[in-house]
């Protein structure tokens, strides 16, 4: 009888999901109606920090003229960016994997224009030598 092997790739590639938040004692703090990927919270937090640190002066200037504009910007923009990050899968990959592969491609093939011959980068010689022959 032939042995069957289990493919763990599907389990390993599965993202971490959060359904509910609990205290260390087990009391529920928050329950989500549908599970949310942990990368959603990470990207939303990074987006919030970028908005706060980089665009903070611009948002505070806008807040002086349009009262409470900071609240929708600091809440909605990170939520929107994180939602797009979780939903979009360019070429079947996660966004960070796609950006990493794209960066490697740009460095290896767009910046380095040398030809590839038998797996090695070579410089092409464009000089031709013509020898005189007697026919």
C-alpha cells in the first residue's frame, strides 16, 4: 500500500485570525462578528502612526478650519488602508510578498542589464573581428 503524505502548506500559509479579545483571566473585552486577520490591525496601526507623525501638522491645520476633521482621518484612513491590504492579492500573493518580489525583480533584472548565460551574469562583447581569408 502506498503511503499518503499530508500537505501542510495550506495550514502554514493560513493567516492568524482574531475572533474575540479576552483579559488574562478570561473575561471578554470585545467580540468580532466575523474573524479579522491580525495583519489588519498591524497595517491599521502602522498607517495611523504614519498619519500621526508625517501628516500630523497638515491634519491639525485642517482641523483649525474644519472642526473634528482629525477623527475621520485618523480612524477611517487606517481602516480603509488595512481593509484594502487584507483583501487585495496581486498575482495570488499577499501584498508584502508581492512588493518584496517586485523589489527583487527590479534590482536583479531592471537595474542589472547584463545578459544571463547558463545561470551567470556575463558582459556581452560587442566588438567583431573580421579576418581576411583567401578563397
